């Protein structure tokens, strides 16, 4: 019997746990899942005979190491900053490891040690990063095999609400970590290259400089630039490409409204507000508007930010930002924390809601002066509140890769990401059976 240790039973773990359990009898697997919330683990395992529910502090190496030693494969669904310590244990105990997170510089330094230990540490194999890598690498390899030279690569991804549940004026609900949404784009300028010109978009302009994308059957979206597109040149072997750009997708006109929060300063997480627990949504907003005792908060908001755009102004009315009856009650809070507190009440998924994951690639290649464009798009709708599209698209590639490692179908060692044909071909093929499929169009 082979043993799988899954560390973390949060939202993104649901689908991978189900996959391991569904395949456990055929493959003779025991699936051990640890989380500090033992009841959460029990719900995910649902009394399956191959599942073992565990609860301990996975950040404590003394508690963690005995379980890693028993395992043939570890899947770490911890926050990204904790993966390196788990990886060091896996190297010492010669246990294969998968994480869905970006390879950090510290993780990259473990490559030689992992190879010497004879293990693989597969990273960036969720959805973004993950499915984006695999679906892009597949087409890029095909373009290269046809002797064509890449001229432009643009890629977008977004976690959104399914069209049938898109029922608010922002056309958005939280399907992932709300804090990450509020802080998106901060920490430096977005950088990319266009027509051999390096371009930089500072945070204050990020939600004003947008790409428009239309996906057949799903309408129009807009994309804003991710912070770092340039590093993907080496990831995809496109060091000399004239244009490379990666972005995040939202529904049309979302960014115009979100930019109001950015310009107000309400997404800032670098300082605390005095007596923040006493602030109501209205007084919170007014704290960022000019002092005009003779004017209302609504009029100041219109004069400085929404102007004559009633549709834009009504987005903020719907959020309840002008309400003055209930204080936030959060002590020592940053502006971003109060904004998040407001938004989670309004952008929450209803019990019957389903989420949607959208991915869109644009490839332009050249052969003897003749340009060819390939558009590759994937739209996936979640099953329910547990097996969301986000959970499926993050968890299933991880689980399929885990099966390949355990069954000896993946011989790679060291610190890896899934851009090799031997990795992406079988995973993409199996993902299609779960409705995660790309539609390609050639022009």
C-alpha cells in the first residue's frame, strides 16, 4: 500500500482529496489528510475507508516529520511561505512532494539536494500557476515543431462567478482569498514587454490600462496586467520574444469601479486607522474625501470620483458604503482590512452559487513574414460550494500528477514545474474528462 499525505484541507483541497479517494481502491492508496480543523477533514473524507483524518500543527517539524516519513507522496496545500520547510523534510526523508505554489528562490536552491535524494518536488501545478503553464507549453511546443518563431504571447486568467449566478452590479463575487483580491497589483509596478519595448504600469494606473477580451458564449472581459510578465520568458523559452504579457480577467467595467477604491487609498494595507473600530462604512469613506462641511459624502464622491456616471455611482450604493448605522468594530485596522470587511458581506457566494474559471491565451507566430494567430480559451463552471471550479482546477492537476509519480509514470527528479511534454500531455488529457478543456482557434 502506498501512502499519500495531504497537508491542509481548505477550499482548494476538496477536489484533490476526492480524486485520491476515488482512485484509492484501484491503486491501493491510503490517503492521510491533516488540518488543524479535524471536523473539516472528516467532512472531506466522508467516512471513506481509505481516508485517515489527522489533526496536528503541520508547521511544527516535530509533529510533521513522522507523517512525512510514512508517506510515499506529500501534497502541501499550506500557504506558500511554508512549503520550503516541508520540502527540506521531504528531501531528508526521501519523500516526493507536490505544491501548487510558485517556486520561490529558496525552493529553487533545493534542486540539487532533491535530485541527490532521488525525489521530485513539483511546483506550480494548480491552475495559475499550473494549467496556464501546461496549456501554454503545449501550443508553444507545437508552434516550435512547425518551425515557426513566436512573436507575441498574451495570457489571462480569472476566477469569477458563473453567468447564471452573476446577480450584482459589480459582476463579481469572491471565489478565492478576499485579501488577495483587495491587495491585487500592489508591491511594485506591473512589467511586461510589447514590440520590444519594456513597459511598466505603477499600481495607481493599473486598473486604467486594460485589454478587452471576448470569449464566445461568455461575452466580454477586461484584463489588467499582472505584476511580473517578464520572468515567463525563461519559463517558456521565449527569451527573445518581442511581446509577452500576462493579466488577470474581470468582467467589463469592474476595473473602472475598483480603480475608485485605489484612487481613494482604501486598498492600502501599510498603515492603521485611528479608532478604526468606531468607523462605519460612511465615515470610513468620508475619511478619504476632502473636508467640506456643507457637502454630503455622496456629493463629494460624485464630484471627485464618479462624476456623472450613475451606473458607476450605484455600484457603491449597492455595496452599502454610504451606510452609517453599524461600525466595523475592527480595532487597529488598515484601510484594506476595512474594505475587505465591507466587501465580504456583499460579494459572498450564496449557497446555490457556482463559480467560474476563465483562461485565455493568444499566440502570434511568424514564418517567413507570415503571421499566424492561435486563440486558446478555457471556461469551467464549478459543481457546487465544495467542488468549486477553483478547487477543481487547482486540485485535479495536483492529484493527477500525484498519481503519475506514485505509478512510476513520471521519472523527473529535483525541483520542477510542469512545462515538459511528459508532464503536461497526460495531465491535460485527463483534465478534459473533468470538463477542463481548451478550445483552440487558428487565424
